[in-house]
C-alpha cells in the first residue's frame, strides 16, 4: 500500500470470514472504499449484508480477516464511522434538535459551536422548521432525516447505512434517495450503503458490490461512476435509462445465480 495518504483507501475489509457457530455467513470478503466514494452492497436475502456492514462499523468482529481505516486497524466503534440503521432509533423524549445534539454533547463540543453545527445540518436536511418537534410527530421519512443528521453532525469520515429507507413507502423512499444523493454531492462524505433494492443500489452508487449466496463472497464489483447518464436525473426517469436497465439486468442475474 502506497504511503501517500491520498492513495490509501479510507476503509479496507481484507479476507473477512465470519461464522456464527455452525453458520458460515461470510467468506473471503475483500472490499476497498476510497475517499468520497459511494459504495452500495446488494445480494440475496439473508446473505450477510448487514453482518458485513456491522463488521465495517466495528459493531461485530470478524472470525478472521482485517478491517483497516486509513491503513490502520479500525478496532471497535468510534467517531470516524457514523451509522444509520433501518429503524430510526431516535430518543422519543428528545426533540429533533436535542436528538441531533446528542453526539456533540457526548464529545463535549462547546455549546455555541454545537448550535452552529446543528443549524448547519438542520438546513442541509430540510429540518429547520422541525427543530422543536418530537419524533412521534414526524413522518418516517422525516425521522430518518433526523437519524442521518445525528450521524453526520459528529462529522464522521465514513457514513455506514443499513437499509435506511427500507421501512418507508415508495414515494417517500424516492425523495429520500434523491435527498441523499444531493447531500453526498455537497459533503463528499465516503459512504457504504447496504440495500436489498437493486434499483436503489444502482441509482446511488459509484460502485456496486454484489454478494453471493451464503457463505457470501463478492460475486462481482460493478463500476457505475458519477458520469453515468442517469446520475443527473430524478429517480423515476433514471430507472428508465438504457444504461440503468442494462445494469439492473446484470445485477439481478448475479443475485439469482
């Protein structure tokens, strides 16, 4: 690995193997995520996508293999990695602003600085008019915006997302995908995103990692890139683009086989 920091991948998962007793979940997994990349992970149901993401986050230890951040052992969870789950996991007794503030308070960021950072992310995620609102008063999409803001506010170097839009209805899900794409363009945050939706994976990704059946390995890495014809389109138009349809067919073929 080259010593130049710009050439060192942000996150490396090397020769990852994971077993739960007699269940062999992952085998010989190798993933590299470079700075500013948006990586999506898809695969058959139950193949271990979430397990792989939890290993990337330090929430689960591999049976064997290494996880590196900036070329050094990643260890357990830490502020360099922000996690967004499928379930919003907001504190019901805290309003939007307090939920977003939680991580900053833990880091002992001065109050004035916290206000400034919170205001930035309220604006970025379209939450300014909901600052005093409690989670129970918000739609699922708005709650997930709060969860994303709470993950971003501590300014992690990599954002890990575990099927964050799976519980949302189709219309809200599309608006959240478009919002996330714009957010990533503005912040350039490195992102690793697990989804069971092939369409979502292709729309969001620079690269799609397709996992095989369990024990899962990387069946193929598909390069998408930001220059793809549909990247400047809204989702309903994007998924009709010829290049999008061709990739969708390829990914589905890999998952089925």
